[in-house]
C-alpha cells in the first residue's frame, strides 16, 4: 500500500489522453473466493494527442492479479508489457485495436470499499473517483468516455439479482447452470460511473411518466427485511424527476432507473448511470426509525444523485480538478429542490449555518483549497465542503447575478452545448456568459482563490440629502500556497429598514426599489442610495447572497429590530444569531479570564417575544431558539478553548431556560401533535419547536419537565420525538439518561440504523471518564469496524463530547489517532476523513493544540496511505 513518496499532480499539467476507448465490454464471473473480470476495450489513438507513438499506460492497482492480456486476440508476451503497483504499460500499441485483459479480484478482502467489494452477502461497486482501476486495467480518467456492455455470470440462488448500468438486454444460462445477464448502457460515460450489484435483494417497482410521455420503470432494491422502508425514497425520486423537468427542462433518458441500498459504504450515495447506489442510511425510512432530519436528508440525497444524471453524467468533468463542475452545481440544484419542496428560509438557514460552521473552518485551516484545486495527492481528499458547498454558493451567486430567466438560458445552453462531453468549470461559466451577456471574467476568481472573504461595512446617512452612503471593504486572508489575494466580484443583496420596522424604498444606480443587488468588485467601494426617507438600518447580504464573513457595527437595538422586522427571513434569523454570538463571545471571554459572568438579558428579551408571538412560523422560531453550536463558535474564535466555549453554552442555555421556563413549557404543550406522523413541513416545524422548547424546559429548574421528557421518550410513535427526548436527556445530563440509553438499545437492537444513533449519543456523553465508554462501544457486539457508518457514529459522537475528546491529558486525541492508524491500512478514505478534528490543531489553545500535533506526528511515522499522508503532511506543514 505504501507509496514511498506520494507526489502531487497538477491541473497545469493536464493533457488529453493518448488513447480513447469507444466500447467497453466487461464480463464478471462471480465466485465466492474471487471474481474473474474480462474486459474487451475497443481502443484507438486519440487524434488530439501530441504524442503519436505513446505507449499505452492503463491504470490498475496491485491488488488485482493479471491473468492475461492480448491485443486483437493475440496474447502479449512478458517483454511486451510491464506492470507496476499502479499501472499496466504496453510498449507498442497499434492505432486501432481491441485490448483484452483478464484480472482476478477478491471482493471479500476489499476493505477499502473502493472498486468491487462485498457488503454483507452482496457484491457492489464504488468507482468514483478512481475505483474502477481496482477492478480491471483501464484509462481511469473522466475524459475517457465509453459505451459499456456488462455481462454478469453468477449462481442464481445466491445472486438472483444481478445489475449493471443501462438496460438488461440478454438473460440466459451457462452450461453449468449459472445465470448470465447482459446489460447495455447506450450513453457513453467515464469509468467512474460504472456500477455492478449482485445479491439476494428485494425490489419495489414504480413508474414515472416523463413530460414527453415516456414511461420509465423505477426500481429500488434492498435487503428483504428493509423493503417496507423504501416508499419515502421512491416518492422523493418521483418528485425529483418532475422538478428537474419543470425547473431545468431535463428529462430522464433511459427506460429504467435503479437504486440499491448498501450497508457498507464510504459516503452517502453514488450517481452511477441508471444504477444509483446508496448508503442505506441515506435511503431507508420509516416513521418509527427515522427522524425528521433524516427524512429531509434522504429526500435531498435522492434528488442530488438523480440530478447528477444531467449535471455530472450527461455532461461530466474533464479532470478531477473540475469536480465542483458537477458537485457544486448539483448541490445548488438539490438545495433549490428542497427549498421548493419545503420552506425557502428554513432551508437557506440550515445550509448557511452548515457552510459557515464547517466550510469556513476548512477554508481557514491547513487543507484550505480553491473550489477548483490546483493540485492534489489523493483526489478522494477533495470531496470537500469547499468543492461541494462553496461550489454551490458560486453557482448561487451566478444565479443572483443573472436572474432566474437568464440563468435557465445558461443552463440550457450548457447542457445542449456539452451533452456527451467532459468539460471544465470555465465551460460552465462561458455558457452562463454566452446566454446572458453578463461578464463573469472577474467573478471566475471565486474558482481559483481559496479562503473566506471578509467584508467590512460602514454607513453614513445624511438627513438633509436623504442619502445613505455605504462603504464596503473586502479582503481575503492568506491560505496555504496563496499568500496574496485579488478582489472578488461579490453580489451583495441589500435592503433598508426604517427604525420603526418598515422596508424603505431607495434609488440606487437609477433604480428605485426596496431591495438592490450591489456589485462589489474592488477592494473598497462606496455605494450611494438616494431618496431614503429616514435613517435606515441596513439589511446586509440578504439570503446570504455571498459566502463571506462580514461586519457592520449594529447596536443591540438594531439587531432586535432586524430580528423582528426584516422582510428577509434569513436576515431575521441571522440577526438573532449575531445577538447570541455576541453574548456567547463575552461569556467565553469572561470564563477564560476567570471573571464573573455578566447578565445576559438581551437574548432572553428577544426569545420571550418570539415565544409569545403565536403568529410566527414555528420553524423559524425553532431555528432562532437554537443557540450557535460549539463548532460554529469554535470557528469564530481566534484561539479555541473548547472547555470555555462549552461552559458558555451550558451557562447561557440555563439562563434562558430558567428565565423562560413557563413560556417553554407552554410552547411544548401547544405543539404536541395528535395526528398521525408525517414528515411534512408543517409537522416537522411543530416538532422542531416542541422539542427545542422541551430541551430548554428540561434544562430549567422545573422538575415537572422530566415527566414530559419521560412520557415523550416512552410513548412517542415516531423516532423524531423519541430520539429528541433521549438526546435532551443525554445533553442535559439527566439522572436517568443511562437507563434511557439502555432501554433505547434494547428496543432497537435489531434496527442497525437506529443502533448507529444510539452509538453516537452514547459516545457523546459529557463525562471525564467517557473514553472508557467509547472503548466499550467499539467492542460492543453492535459495533463493526468494517462498517463506516458505525465508525463515524462512535468517533463522531466522541468528537462532540468536549470532556472526552478534548480531555487535557490528550487521551481523546490519542484514541482517535489510534483509530486512524488502524483504519489507514484497511480503509484509507475513511481514515483520512476522521483526521479532520486533529487537523485544526493550530487554532486550539496551545496546551491542547500541542497534544494534537504530537498525535499527528505519531501518525506521520506510520506507513501511510496516500489519503492519510496528504492530510497529515498538510496539517503539519500548512
Ligand atoms: N459523487 C459521489 C461522491 C463520490 C465520492 C468518492 N470518494 C456522491 C455525490 O456527490 O453525489
Ligand atoms: Zn454529488
């Protein structure tokens, strides 16, 4: 596994492939001990390549055994080719030929979960980004697109279901009674979109009629005991198909669309052409076992993978540096879809909250990289929040700059112009420019410049002229490898609110309106608004119109005004967040300095009026009541003291809880639902409000709250409420929390996905001796180190516990490092992901940061996979 000195590859070195593969014919003979893969590749030299005599270099790892290789049916002798641990080189190849390769792989020993592997008794694949090369030798790069025909041969009893991309075109029997199935995908695609599944699976069928009247068969496959949990995903799929027709004019293109749920999966899901493969946690749902959040996530991921059929599959990436071309755009599409299905404001708040917490932290850390990276050692490390979430923000800004209609023209042009091609982020922007006439040349810096821009706003109102001058300055802090930054083109959506809470009209750039989009392009600019009747409070960056940090010296009164009166829902929430952040920051400061804690009354005042106003949308109230998270506050701090942040949060929660206990208990009672559970927006909002009210109420000194907590835990008919009760018990540290956890496990031990939630909560308990508990969980019968969901559940849970993970003796960090070292060999992708908390070591107070660094150095001494090597090296040097 060790690559002695893993080296980086660079975008600037991109060249077209020397060979192309027009047709790919694959045969898989499935056996228990191994699988024989035969490939017949119809190849030719690429006329666009400058090297007309290049040798043929195919990608392929040393975990495959090469049985034979032939050109035009003539076997090659040993001196005609060479294999290394990552390639097969054929020294001399004709201009056009059929290459046949036989390889033997052992899916049951594939713990990396890349390529062909086994999950329970089934066979499945994961090929993005570079997994196909673990199945057979190939030109495993996205700009090599080919038409695939796949034949699978297997024992009917063990593998009654055998699937691959496209349509089933043939089915028969071999002489020894095995089933032979052939699939053909008429659309050419890169190897990363290849998929194969074989197993004893149950299926649910449905149909979707496209807008042009074609009937598409929809099939969701799961293990038999999970079949009753696919209805919701099926509905989500149909809603997605309809939405993509209505909003983007994109129809599905094959006659069948299949989805398979798999338990052992490194990430959420994969958009293989016509055969999506899902982590079962992102597909299976039932009211008893699935929370509201998970329902929404399932809907979003089903949509995301489906939308990839156009943004990713029909038009794909030229190289992996362009990953955001498909991911950023597809995240934007799934976010808009969810927003259309539910509430626009709630969705935006959730997305921005996530972006500001996690992506901003990435952008400020050693792994910071542009949305289109310039280089990488291991591409798997670049499926990041920057590529996905910031990438989506870039597309959203283009949408804001172009407007709905021109944006749609741009996406139509992009899809039409590049259908069947592998293209770049520049091609995407060019289509948007060509369709709209908007100049995006400066805007494109967003793709190449890392780091989160910071804006500083100052305003000056003149009563005599009725004008407002708004001065804005932008800077972007240095990031590894990018010391100095150029000014970006930043769209700033802005409104003005009068002191009595009304929207004010103003004239800007010849246009009179209540809202304007300003284009900030230079380091500093002054925007002037006339006809402003009274001194306004500016509502800046409405809907979070750009992924930036910003400052404006609002008074507390101004924030309270925005919180109650801004017509922009996002900014109402944001004003409340800013108030909470201010109070928490001063508490953190006082705790760090051993000062007495000051009274926190502004937020209490704001929350009280929220709770008493029955007109408000419960979803918004619930969002506003949620204090900024430990992770978000960490991102905002210059030097992180996790214990001080935790104490501040605990303190403020108690202050609010005690001050408003009557309001919380009343809100709880008013929102108890008596109708049958449904994961719809209205019910979800009520449950969210009810459960956050319950949380505060339990945190107060009113012991009667515990009765409601127990009652809800024991008698809920849905997982949202039961799990909320359990989480509250754990977080508030109520006496019965351990008993409740044990009861919950006994109730759900046969539901693996629910057990994962139990693992997370159990590991997240705040307790100075909590590491022992984590160790017990890792050797619990319900734990399985081979299953990434379980690993993430326990380690993710542990990471949330400040007392366990950040224990001053460094035992939490050491434990995580031990797991990284162990997983580095087995599953490098997973190992590299779980490094993240340690990579932030520089931002922690030195007594903790130094201990984290020691662990990084200890990991660095190991024989590392490329994945872990890259993250650890960059963290230590970055
Ligand atoms: N495209 C896949 C991600 C593949 C990750 C490979 N390490 C899922 C998605 O974004 O839709
Ligand atoms: Zn995606």
